[in-house]
């Protein structure tokens, strides 16, 4: 509890100017740190490296390193989990494989196939959601069963792999994950499954998982996005905020109910959203960041019984939209991962998608 309160206090933002490489990093397409020029040429000639098909959609930061998820939405993405140095030199940021090149091999069930979300916990463990499905925007191909991989960011060693096979259905679409530690210190992983209207709950220490089906009032169409965000309320229980992109309302549920495998009658309706919202992340406390679909403005909302009184805290530059807001605890800032993702989807990015990690230039009380 003391650690969590420290994190929340540490994330008070002040006005800043994005003037140096620690505050703003940018790159186009997939600019990688290749082991050799020959390796790069081989990947290009074989079609395993198509720079314009690479895009970072999720990120977490630890000290001077930003970890990024690079889903294999299209062919030619040589690595799906990378690391970028905030103190890089040069015009464009360079992405290194994390933890190594061998861990990125497409077609190897023991390697990462398509990472769609990542979550860095308080013990320096990076939790990685790998759907196992590549080329999902073109001709989807399952390369491996879905899994969550836990990696120690201090040494790059894999500490745990959670097999999600027994928790998913053929129609499952896994999208987001968060991790919390129960009062007794046991880690629990929560994964959203939009197609089955479910939250997958995995007791890591017990090596067991189960699926909590959400009430129908929460649901939307099967081809929707199911957002989840973990919020910590002072002197209270933790909550999981839940909403479908196309849903008209937003909800929350206490995580102790999820750990008990019970959602019936436990969902709290927080009211109408007034439009489609994209949940971007949290401040590690009781606030979430979100934007309305297709809009560059980012809002901060102190989670309360009603979805109202949110405030504008940031606006992405022209042609950019945020895909994640995430805390940089060491610098007491919130960072934003943003790109021209709609252009990427429509194949109109030219040499590649424009991507950047910026500091949220706004005060947050």
C-alpha cells in the first residue's frame, strides 16, 4: 500500500517542454538494431522485413528504456516486442529486440508470435500478451496457442509462461491485460476477451485460470474492442474499469470479485459515455486517461460512481492519435505513445507509420 501511494504521489505532472531526447522520441516504420547488415538484407529479400508494416501500439517505460509491443498485424514484422532507449542519438529512434532476436522467431511456438499488449508491474516484471495469431489484418494465421509471458526486465530472463488454451474459445479475441498483486502477494493476470464477453483471470502462483463471463448489459457486438483498466482507490479495493468501444455505458467491478470468479450482480454501472471512447491507460492510481474515437484530445477522469467531470489534459499533434498513456515513475510524468494508426490500417503510410513517444504537456493535479 505504501509503495502504491508513493507511485500515485510520484505521478504529479508539471508543465514541461518536449525539448530533448528523454522527452520526445520519434521514428518511422520499423527502424531496428540489426545484428548484421547481412541479416537485414536476408530478412528484406525473404519478405520477413517490410518496414511500412511495422507499428508500435502499446508501451511501458522503465528508467531510460521504453518497451513497445509491435503486433504482427501484417507480414514483414521481424520482431514483436522491442526496446527503445530514451537517450538515443540520431534523428530516429532505434528498436532493439527484447529480450533477444531468438525470442522473436515467427513460427516458433516457444518464441513470441504477436504481442498485442504489455504491462509492467511493481516488481519489474513485464507481462506480455501474445495472441499467437499473425497477419491478423490480412490473412490471419495461428502460429501458436495464446499465452502470457512474464519477463524480468532487469536481466531479460523469462520467469513464467501462462498457457491460455484452456480459457479461450475458437472465437476468442484477446486484446488487453493488466496485472495486480492480491493482499497476500499473489499475482493475478486479467485479460479481456471481447468476442466471448469475458475476463480471463489467471492465478499465477496457483498456476490456474478461469473465465469470468460478464453480464449481457456490458456486451456489444462480437467484433468490438473490450477495454479494461486497473484502478487503485485509496483506502479501498481495487477495481477493473470495463467498457466496449461501441458500448454506450462504462462499468467497474471489484477485483476481489474477479479473483473469486464471480461477476453476476457485482458489476457497477458508471453511466453513459456520451460517445465511443478509447481507454489509453491509468496513472497507477484512481485516474484513467481516454480519448473519444478518432479524436486527438486526451482526457483524465478520476474514477467515481458516475462518468463525468473529466478534464482535457493533452492533445496529440495533427495526424497523430494516441494508443496508450503510461506512467514514467522515475521522471514523475505521463508519457503518450501516438501514431498515424488510421493511415496504417488503410495502407496509406508510404515508407511507414509515423510514431512517437511524448510527454503529456499538461498539469495533472
